[in-house]
């Protein structure tokens, strides 16, 4: 009987691989929602008691983003589990060790890691400072887990030499995380795969392609759910099927398992600790920039801040932000000259508090004048507090940037400005690493 490789989906970029009784796992997220407001799509729940009983020979984490590396999920694992993490920041390894893991190693590109019958080789992603991909060999099978990376020409040529490929786990969904920050200034993306994806898959020529690394929506009321994800599973299967007629597109919902060998791909018993909830063969419904609600209305969905929390937000807007601004630089030239910025913060009742600033070479200064604005930012107070204290990421902030019409000269200059040059974005995120995991660690150690 030929050897078989069992591949099971956890969620998003999470997988369990099993061969000859040995299990390894990738990007282990056992939370729903995860990253604070990423809700599993299709819906699942996790049996944490069963997860605590799992014995993984190794766990591999592709990069530090909180939808791939969550300390609250890692907290469910046996502390003897070897963890292999791709990250250039020492702080993450220190946090994981403080959680109690003793076998924590930094992955090196193109250096194989062996775990029983498995050989796992980290491969270089386009943004090598952030993420990685995985080549997995076992049972005579050769699988490429692209995670949610992009592949450049050099790496593609290397991967072509590593073929033939039995299966590729491909990040099928593009995400408009920047476009939704400024919907009035962003064109609706076409619901189709990027051309380079098809070209790259043709080079790799896999037997099976799994649409991977995107199985979540935001909160049920969120307008992001119809504006964030342009590509449906149906669209992915159609385009890839037409371009690679020799390949089979295989959808793996959370918990679903398959057995891969040299001759076939067969269904296998699902992961018992990932429990499907409701209809599973759901699909994304994209409507472009369809009628984004006002920030005031979005803010009403969040619970009121306590007096101390509200004070934290106000103090940051009045002083903390001013102190921080001079330490972070913009990548475009728009802020090389003096600009007047208005920050609007909305509470749970939709009431707004506005702060005006003069931004110049000397930093940020509170401003009570009436000079023409050159930049505007809106945000729910609850989300600003979450970014300050809970490690909330930009993806789920519901920030609204430059949702206004400025004077003609400013509008011309804004054409070359980048949304992530937003002063609040820079002050919150430009030089911050691991805020989400650090907040998780504080909670876990305080139990």
C-alpha cells in the first residue's frame, strides 16, 4: 500500500499534516473570532479540551501577524511542543518563551526542519522581512503552502525547480484593507484573480490547488463583508480550472481532511476538535464600495468606554499623539509641507469630539484656528482605545480617511499621498511590533 499524507484544515492559514502517525501543524489559530473581529467563514467552534490533548511533533508559524500567531491559541498547546517561527524580531520569541514554551526556534529560509517523516523547508516570500512560505515533503508528496504571501520572480524560479508539486495551498483572496479606509477615493476592485497568480500557478503546475488563507468575515453588521473580499470561491475555481485544466481545485472548509497519495485525493475523517456550525459551502458576496455607513453609525455598534478608558483616548489625542508624531515619518512627500489635520472621534452614541492639529517640520501642534484642512481622519473611540491598549490592528479599526472634498490644490497633492501616511495610522502602528501579542501575554500572565 502506498504511503499517504493526510491534510486537514483548521482555519484561515491553519493546517494539520499527518503521516505515519506523526502530526505537525501550521499557523495554529483556535479562536472564533480571531484577531478580535475576524469571524470564521464558514462558521465553526473549537473544542479546546480536545485541542489541549493534541500532541504535535512540531508547530510552524509563517509570520507574526495576529491571524497567524496568537498567544491565546498557543496557550492551548502542550508546552513541550517544538515551535518553529519565522520572524526577524526577537521580541516575539521572548513573549512565546514567557508563555512557557522551551523549544522555540527561529526559522531560516531554505533550511529544512525535520519532524518524523516530515521535511519542512521555509521558502522566501516577496516581503521577506514579514512572512514566509512552506514546502512540505512527506510520503513521497511535495506540497507548497503559500500561506498568504506573494511570490516574486526569483522565488518562483526556485520553486519551479523544486517541482513537481502534488498540491499547492494558494492564498485565493485579495483583501482591500487599505481601500476600505478611504472608500470615497478608491475604485471598486474587479472580482477576478490577479494575472500574476494564474501565470505563477501555470509555472508550478500542481495536481491539486486548494483556495487557502482566507476564511473569515468581520462582524455580521460590518459593511466590510461586502467590500473587503472581491474574489469568491466560485470565481477562483472557475479561473484556475480554465487556466490549469490538468489540475483539480479542492475546497477545504474548516475541519475537512483529505488523504493525498501518488494516485489520488480522497476524503478522510475530519478534525474532531474543529466543529462546523451551520452551512459550510458559503461564498463571498462582493459589492464594491457599496454605501459605506457613516463612522457615527459604525461607532454605535460598540460598547461605551468606561470613564478611565475614555480618558485614555482623550489624553492620547491631546498629548500622546503630539509627542509621538515627531518620531514617525511619512513615506510620501505630502506632509513635507505644513498641513492642517482634523481627527474626529465618535463615541458609542455616535457623538463626535474633534481635534485639530497643525502638522509641520517641527511636529504636531494643537490648533484652534480656521485654516483650510488638508487631511481628515474619523474613528470610533472604542477602536482607538483598542489600538492603544489591546493591540487592535489597522484591518479592524473602521478608520475613515479623507472622506471629504478639499480645495483644488490640496486635491491635486493628495493624488500622490498614501492612505497609510495618515497621521493617526503612523502614530499607532509605524514603529510598533507585537502589540496584539503583548496585550495577549499581559492577560494570560495575569490569570
